[in-house]
C-alpha cells in the first residue's frame, strides 16, 4: 500500500510550542503505542524526503575476478 500518493506536507504551516505545554496533539500521541508512533515518524520521513521504500532498493554490484595461480 502506497500512502505517499495521498500524503502531502503543507509547508506554509509552522508552529512552535513548548515541550511542556499540554496540547491536544500531544495528548493524542501519548495514547498511541510506541510502534504506532514509529510508524507515524517513518511516514513523515517518507513524505518529507519523497522516499518510497517499495521502489528504492540498495544497489548491489557483483564482480567476478580470477585468481592467478602461482
């Protein structure tokens, strides 16, 4: 499932808050499991950097050499 097609970043919205301020958003994330939080961070990383793990792969190089006898 590719969620990147529907996910977008609104770069015009920016908000700075204190880490100690209790916001609705903070309360929401505190109710999520650590796995759900990590999944959300990964989604944000993919959206921000335009990365789709289903299409990007590590490049593998195979080189065959012949040993000299001697």
